[in-house]
């Protein structure tokens, strides 16, 4: 009888393990301890290509960078829609161009004194209006992120403005973004792990197209 009970216990453990190995999707609490790092933490530059689900045509954008006529290129949209991630990725394609990430209450002298005629600027809204107008007039090409369009400022500066708008997030795109992050944080020997679709659908309804809000929520769920 003891042998049968032991065998039964072993078979039960094997069955539970089989369920886990073959289950298609999980809730965060079921899998958060199986990753080498939090899948929803900050992403290193070298990993951007692995997790990016493009929202803009990169080949078209790179064509604008090669144009001879002066122009400004803006990634415009609300907070958390993926503008900075896309800007960082584009910079990897042309790493010789200076990149500045601006923050509130920090000195803007470095970007204002930068001699290069072409610049990447993340969060250009941290510059004062007169500083933006100065850059728009002086520089040959700026690629920048902003919450609100700088159309009229570029018009005042006499520069062409090309806009890429960041808005909207489909359920399919959300699932792909989340899956790419899970795969990046998974050990190569691990089985394929996905988050429950209904769980992601609820997050989508709660946060809408605020991708950063969803990723921040998932980060805390996986801590």
C-alpha cells in the first residue's frame, strides 16, 4: 500500500508538471518566477530589435534622413505610446548621429551647444519655445518625439515637417509585444510561455492604447 501511495504521488507530480509544460497560456502569478529577469523591465538598446513591433515604415523614414533638403521629423503622440522606443531603434540604424534624451529640470545646454547639423531629440517639449525655434532654424535635420505637433513652430522656422503619429493599439499588436518580451526573458531551454489572452484583453480595455501603462502594470505583476 505504501508503494502504491508513493507511486500515486509521483504520478500526480508528473501530471502537474505535464500540465504546466503543455499549457498554452498563464496568468502572471503562475509564471513570474520562471524568467531570468522581469520581462517588462527596461529594455537595453541591443535588445530593441527583439521586442519592437513597428508602428512606422522604417525604410521610408531612412529615406527622409538621406534627403538633401532641410526638414524636421516628429514622432507625435500621447505619453506611453511607443515614441521613445521607436526613436531609440532608429538611432541604432544611424548611430553616428548625436542622440539627446531630455528630462525636466535638467540642463539643456548640451543639446543647444551641439554643433552637429543632424540630431535625435527625445522629448523636445522640455526645451523652451525659443530654444526649439532656434534649433528648427539652425539645424538641417531633427528627428524628435513630442506629445503635441510642432507644425506651426516649424512653419515659423521655414522648415518642412514630416509627422509619424503614434496612436491606437490593436489586441494583436499588444499580444505580439508582450510575447516578444516574454521570449526575450525566457531561458532557451524553457517551453514556449504566453500570457492568458483574456487577461491581456482586460488590460487592453483598462488602459486602451497606453502601452507604457500596460507594461508598467505587468512589471509590478511580475515583481
